[in-house]
C-alpha cells in the first residue's frame, strides 16, 4: 500500500469514527467558528487543569478533512500543557502552509493531513479546528459565539 493510500485511510478512519466528538461538560473554554466558503463548522471544548489540556472534544459538521483534522487534533493535544498545545497548533498551521517539515514523532497521525497542501482550497478545512483551539486557549472564545473563520 502506497504512503498516500495509508494517509487517506487514516483520514477516512477519523472521519468515519471521530474521536472525542461530543460536548464536554465542565469545559472552561469553548469556541465556535465556521468556514463560510465550504460550510464547515467546528466547536472546540477544553477542560484545563494545572496548566494542561485535561480534556478536549469537538462538535461540528463539514467535509472529511475538517472533521478528521478536528478528531486528530483532540488526540494530539490531550494531556499537553497549554503552551505545548498552542505550539503544536502553530506548527500544524506551518505544516499546512508548507513552512514546517513535520516530525513524525511530534505529529503522529497529523502527518496524514500533509497531503492536503496539494489542494490549497482545502487547507482552510484542515486548519479550522486548530484555529478554533488556538482561539479558545487564548481565551478569546470563552463564550461560544459564532463568527466566520478567517484563515
């Protein structure tokens, strides 16, 4: 099986069986944004404890890329410090912009989304959940107000 096929399988697996797709009761932080160009919408919920992401989940609807990215994001940041989660979000955005060469150990399954770079219109789909996470962690999205996503 070719590497691209393995990556497609990872993306489809997260789309068909999303991880942590639910509300998170007790979450101190949440943020909702949408991508008006394609209709993707993501809400991220974060429970923080002792400066760490003690719980993270998402809800939303959209294409396989946005939903898979959100699922992978929840797994990737769970248990990390808030600073590490923000750093990973920045690195992920850099990977999607072609500016960061991903380290497989740090990125894990997220590397499967690297192929999206070939389709510039889909990059916004992949980064939406990460931007929402970043905004929630920075405290800007404490209320789940909805606003268009700007990439």
